[in-house]
C-alpha cells in the first residue's frame, strides 16, 4: 500500500467519524455495551472454571493402615505410595491426630468421644493427593492392593458427583461464551451495517467514477477497527472497575472464595476484549460492504 493511499484512508476515517458523529456514538456505545456483557460472562465462566479446578484438586485418598503394622512397615507403605505414578503428596496421620481432628469436627458433640475414655478406635492413615483428579480412582485401587493397607477411600459417590458438576460447569461456561460471542458479533455487525447503509450513495458514486472495491472497502474496514477499538477500550476500563468492586464485595463476605486475582487477569481480559472489538468491527464492515459493492 502506498503512503499517499494510506494517508487518504486515515483522512477518510477521521472525516467520516466527525461527519457521522451520532452514528459513530451509537456504534461505539453498542460495541462497548455488547463487549461489556460478553466480558462479564467471560469473567464468570473463567472464575467458575477456577472454582471447579480447586474443588477437584482438594480430592484426597484416605489410606487406612492395618492395626498390627510396625512403624517400619508403615513407613514402607508410605514409600510405596510415593513411588506410584501421579502422586502429588503423601502425609502421615497418626491415630492420635485423627482423634483430635474428629473431636474438632464434632464440636459440641465431642462428648461422644469422651465415652471411649483412653481407647482410640481410629487407625493410622495416610492422606494422599494426586496430580490429576481423574487419576484418583486408579491410584486408590493400586494402593488398596498393597500389603498393610486395610482400605483406601476417597468418597467415591461424592467425588463422582463432584466431577459431574465440574464438567457441567465447564460445558456451561463454554456454551455461554459461544452464545454471547455470536450475539455480540451479530449486534455489532448490524450496527456497522447501518453506518454503511447511511453512506450507500457515497459508495455508489465512487463505484461510478471507477474506484476499485478494495479502494472503497478499506476506509470502512479501518473505521470499523477504530470503532471496535474505542468500544473495546471503554468496555475494558468499565470491566476492570466492575471486577474490582465484585472482588472487594465477595472478599468482605466470603474471604476464602477462590476468585481469580485482579492482576494480571483483568489486563489479559482487557486485551482480549479490545482485540475482539477490533476484529468484530473489521469483520462487520467487510461483510456489510458486500451488498453495496455488488451494485
């Protein structure tokens, strides 16, 4: 592209934005609102995915040891568990520690343990975590077959339901983003189509005097990119403030809720939103011009 042609395109874009100021305002506003809504649900879907991942990562295998094992035999079992593929960590929990935990968990009903006196029916155990949630079942079966292991439990029914829920959460998030993304593209493309329609006579005149389709198209495409960029920047700034308010509100009431930290998360979201706005603006202008360039 020649420098003189590029200068002409830039001048045409600036002239069009000034001349059609109300249409420009409407297009930018539509882009900003559409991308803001899309951004809100993108943030929601990503946080839902994070929460699902954290729930999955907290799944543990409780390995209960036989009562007649010596200390060396118990350590040997722990070493074998650590040697298994996919094991993240192995923590020994003695029966006294297990009794203390149960007492804390019972709260006001801990008197039920007092009835046992000095007796402690709880076994020594290991708490095992795996690197990937889908490895829990396989690891539990391997551990249960080891000598000295009484049983290996991971709350099979609860975990299976948990995995089903997390899969649904992720699927819902993806479908939601695709649905809203399609709606956003449709809205923005139609808004830009209105700006092109308002200048159909100008396009027809340029065609009559011999201008090529590419020469006519590029100023509109650049205008669409500019509109998408401005709308995307506005949307990204509002989204940053919105997410900061949500994070502060949630942490005031649910301090341990696993929200994604604002930085650098919102920077990445802002960049995606701006680039998406520019891409949609360019695509909307390109598609909208097809009808008029055929005349």
